[in-house]
C-alpha cells in the first residue's frame, strides 16, 4: 500500500523549510521578522519580510538526499537568469541583496530572489506568451555558459528509478500499463540520455540553451510587466522542447506568431526545412500529436511525412502505441509528449506523501506562482 504523509508531517516539513530559510537569510545579513509562506507544493516559497527577498526551498525532489546535484542545477538557474537580466531580457533575476549562489541549511538547498508584486487581475495569454518565447530563445542561443547538460530536464535516471519503484505500488498502476510504460521507456531513453543519439535520430535539429520547462506557462505577470520565471530545468535541447506542452487552446496563432518573431530575431523557426517538426498536423490529430504546437496544420510542404503525422490508426491507440512504430522519430516535440506520458505513469507517486517524486518537468499545466511572490513553487 502507498504511504501518504500526514497533514502534520507536511506542516512540519514546511515549518522546517521556513526555519532554514530564515536562519540562512539572517546569516546573509537580511532583516527578517515576518516570514510569510507564499506557496507550498513542490517548493516552499517564503517572503522573508520585511526584506524584499523571496526564498525558494525545493521540498519535493526526485533524489532528496543529493543536495550537491540540486545545488548544481540551482546554480545553473541563477547563472542563466542573471545573464539574461544583464542582456535586458525581462526575467526574474537573483536577488542583488545576497550572493547569487545556492545556500544549504539544515538539510535544505535554497535560492534567493527579489520579491515582485504580482498583477493579480491579469489573465494569462498563452498565445502572446508563446510569441515572446522566440525572443527568449534568441537570447539564450548566445548564452556563454558551459555547464549546461543535454536534456537534463528529462532526468532519465529518475524515470527509470520511478518505473522500478512502481513494482511495489500495484495500487497506483496496473501491471499491464506498467509493462507498457517500461517498453516505451526502453525506446525513448536513449534519445534523452545522450546528445549523439538524439542528433542521429533528428539530424539537422539544432541544440541550444532552452528554458527546459514550458516558458509560455512560466511567465510571471508583475505589476510593472511580464517576466520570464522558473528556470530550474534550464538545459541544452531543441527549442521544440519548450513548446511541446502547449495544447490545442493556443491553436495556429501560437506557432505562426512565434515563428514570425523568430525570423525577426535570426533564430530558428519551429518548422524549418531541415527538421521534421512541421509534421505534427495529423488530421484528425492523434492522442500524442494534439499537444504539439503544429498539430492543427492540415498540410506542410516542409514535412517529411507529406504534411501530416501518422494517422491515429498508425499510432495505434491500444497498448502497443510505441512498439515497432517509433512515432517520436518524426518530430522532437513528440518525443517530449511521449516522455510526459511515461512520467505520468508514475504520477501518483508524487502525491503519495512525497517519498518518491516526479521531476519538475511534469508538475504543472500552467504557472504556479505564489501569491504576490516572485518565484513559482
């Protein structure tokens, strides 16, 4: 049976994270008298009031004991956002009041960000957000950092570990579905584990620094303007990775606008002649291609499959969707959609008390910003 954290255990975890953030902040010279929790789901996000600083303390982690690996990723996020801010890109950058580096305290690793007032009245516009991602990709393309790893956002070790862990949780997933997930992961894993395997399968698809999550869903609506946020999964990968989670509600203007902006920024469009990205227009759309930004296209002269993804029949909606077909080989965004599906197979583990946690890549369909705080939890 699955063991859930009790409400008291969760409250204790939150209190411990807040206490660690307060102690760390005071150790850095901040005046903190009224710490206020803004958000508490996958990270505890606390405003260290009255200091204009927000601490983000991840508490739901794939490997909670590996603080060194967490700190490595946190430093990447701090470095990238600080560099973007220096390039005048609208982004939530590290707090200037403390060193831009992770701080470890009492078993937690945390980062510090400015408190930014949220425009609570503003509704997300994902079409406009997606258009602006071309600017972000153009800027990231010239990022000089050398630490970023290839598709670290996919976290293949975690997915493999989660699939193994599910053996002991038959209450969460049936044996047949788990077996199917393992067969699919066997095909998908090489493509996200090594850059060489990815480039061999998707020749001509550029790899560059990308947000790593879904930047259109991680734009913070501040009172003074929209800001890119939540770069904790920043990585090297194809730009399509950042757009693959967009659903049909965004429809044609999303990709058209993004690509029009991309042309003006001299960065790669999402469907150039050198990539099969444009193929995601199956009509009717398959269950997988529906979330590709181009799924609504009924034809495309650039498509390697005549402008369409394989038909739903070719994708086979039964338990053999991937076996022998490898549909992800037609489009890199399909790769991410299928990866999401495998992560989803272990989804209930995240809710089972936090003892086995999914990567942040599958944790939300939209930005999870913390009240008036600056950083998503």
